[in-house]
């Protein structure tokens, strides 16, 4: 995992810029013996801003940023000249990024749209110059406001993949093979558990130049919600998928039992996941004949649309895409 470029969690210190101080200054003009106050305002401190980018898929570019520090605002000057604002720092993040307070774990906001900008840590306000404090009773104020301090805080960014379809299943259920068969994604595939150590996204082409996005989530094992195996590290990616495609191999001891276990793990992690639309693909159907398929239908969950498929022989893959497209658009 350490060598993977898929990074979906980063923690860093975010420090916005302090505001510049207001100026204490009086006009000095020829033949004007007592010019009034004309101190300018201080500039605002730089913000730390998150911006959504559809071109990014991970938080890898932020992995080694432990401190993000924005510039302070400049002090005001005479002649009502305002100090320059501190330069903002804009961090581009993939869509589906959630910003949290590292201490309280409170969710601040989510980035879900390309180009969306949200201030993560606001810069300090610039102080007012003495020009603002003149009055009939105080025509020569010898004071101005200092700038506000910047904010220093620890922030956690978590990525939850945004996809139309999320693949849910045990290791070796054929999720990576399906994704590589119907999209241009090329996840590593092997005959051993936990082949997929990172989520993979694939764009699935459909009729009339339409397409949808599918996410291959690493295999769930019994006890994942309690942290066994890869644990809940990747269960959070399932939260963002609008439809869950459960995948159970035809050679499973019991399709119903595997389905119940998968459903139970999702419910333990987040009961709201059960509100999502669910479909079932019974994989490795190239090993079956029509008679066996009929016999196996008695072991299929009753409350879910299902289809026998084979990614290797391409059996029913077009029907599967039709079923997924219908589910997305209804």
C-alpha cells in the first residue's frame, strides 16, 4: 500500500495569512499646516482554498504537504493607500473530497463539482487605518486597528469516489475482471485474495455515445466493518455510488448467504447504504449450463434484480450494461 499512488486520506496543518495593520498617517501637503488623517487599511491575509478538479482522481499530490501556509496581508500606507492582500493558496482536489476538522472530526464541506471553490481556512481581516476614526471630537486620531491573526488548524481531507455504479463483493468475485472487460480501465488481476488494493474507476461506453462511471471497490470480507482485512478504509467509497452492483461467483457455497454477509457489512458501516438501489451479477457463469442456472435460481435473493454473466466469455455483458443504464436513469 505504501507504494501506491492512490491516496484517499491526507492530514496537514493549514495556516491562513494574518491581516495587515491599518496605518496611522496624516496628510503632509505644501501650504496645509495641519493635514487630516489619511492612514490606509491593511490588506486581508491569504485564504487557503480548495478547488474541485475533474482531472484528479487521488490526493497523491498532497501526500507530502504537511504544512500549507498562506501569505500575510501588507500594512496600509498614507494617502489612504490600502495594503496588498496576501496571496491565496488554492489546493486542487478530486471531486468527492470531504474536508474535516482533524480534532473534532466535524465535516466542514464537500467538493462535488468541477471548478467549485470553498475557503478552507480564511485569512485574517486587515485593520482599518486612522482615516476611519476621525470625528468632530477627535480630528487627529493617533491610532489604527491591527490586522487579525491568521488561523492555524489541522485538516483532514478524505476522498470518496464519485461513480454511478459501485461494485460490491468478496475478493475474487470478478469485479476487476468485469471492469477491464467493459471499460478501458486495466486493474491488475490475479488469482489470489485482495488483488485490488486500491479502487479503480472505469468509464463504461454505452449506446449513442453515452457512458457511465463504474468503481471497483476492494473486496469486502466478513468483519470488514470492524476493521478486518482492508477494513472500512474503502467502504467509504461505496457511500458515493448511486447504485450498488453486488457480485457473487457462481461457484460460491451459497449465493444467498454471501449476499446477506455483504449486506450486513454495509449496514454495520452505514445503515443508509441499504437505501441505495441494488443489483446482483452472478459471475463466472461460463461454468454453467442452462439446467444448472435454473437450479441456482432458488438460491438467489428474492428482492433484487439479477443476471448471470461471464466477463471471460462476454456472456450477458451487453444485457448487464442495459440493466445498469436503466437503473441509473430511473
